[in-house]
């Protein structure tokens, strides 16, 4: 995620703590930082949320307009997801067009929403082939201390869950809640030496060799996965990560459920 370099002293300290089953912030390897979710934080958005995972903070907003559907889905609404890593969030983030990190984040979050079918886009059709509701999903990193994947995904899910389709603004009848079918939750696990850790901080991300991000729904079905970094996982480790994603997802879902 970042180009920063962690000192050998800090790297060794992180590794030594993990060998003892501990982490620098006092958590165990499989513990998630304190999560807070606040919705309705942007008055001009159809839905919005601010999420904090420890010191990592993300803001998500939903804006809607009427547009023309894609030719291959003439009777379905449109979802468009973007992520911006603003410079104030971290020294490594720069102004300008989205870079590779922002694009990867947006795609992973979008995939979890899209593949889970969280939004019933069929109910966002106004006139097949002519008019549909278009949802512009914007995510902003406000502060970065690791694990933007999970924070961004949860912020967008919370924003969508509370969003309202502004039909009256376009003379299309009464406003109605965005049609939501499920609440997908994303859980990221990093590998440092031979230890798996949940919800890595910035320093832990820097010293990790591999990352796996898993999105699951209420039924425990896996809806999306994304492997990151150059290291590898064993088959048993992947199985453990999937189980962790389901288990932790249940707890996180209760926060916004």
C-alpha cells in the first residue's frame, strides 16, 4: 500500500512480539482494533458514513442521478466506485489522479459490493434501455494507519445501507430506500513470517509478506477475495483465513446491522 520503509529495529520488534503471541498495540494476532461507525455525516449525499478502525479513518458517500443504462444491462441500475487517498491522510499519498493503490482499493471494495448483490440494481431501473438510477460511490481515506481495505468496505456498506433514492428531486415519485439485499463484510489478514494477523496496522503491513482480503455475507458465503503482496499462503492458511473472515464478519456486521 505504501512506499515507506520500516526500520530493521521496528521490524525485529514486531516479529519478536508475534512469536510471543502479542502485537505492538497490545492486541493478539487475531484481534481487530476498536471499530466506530457514524452514518449521515454528509448532508448533501444520499447516504454517507465515517468509519474508524483504530487510527485508520475513512469517509464514504453515495450520490445518485438518472442516466442511460449499459447496453448489456438495459434494465439494471449502475454502480460506480472510486477511492481517493488524500495527502492529509498519510505522507506517502500525493495529489493528482488515482494511483495504483487507490484503483486496487476501489476495485476490491466494488467487487465485494457487486458480487454479493448487496444493491438490487434491478429495482433501480426507471425505463428499460432508457433511464436508470446511477449510484456514484465515493470513498476518501482521511487517516491511514493500515487496513484501508476493511475500513473502506465497511464505510461504503454503511453508507449504502442508509442511502435514500432521491426520486422526488427528479420528478420520479416519492423517495425510497436504496434496495439492499445483504450486508457484505470484508476482513483482511496479513502474514508476517509464519503468523497470520487480522486487521494489520501500517507498520505490520510494511513488514508482512502476503495479504488476503475476504468478503463474506450473512450466510457465510464467500463473495470476493483479493491476494496482495508477493508472499504466499499455504492451503491450510487460506482455509484458516476464510474461517476467520466468516467469524470476524459476523461480529463486525452487528455494528451496522
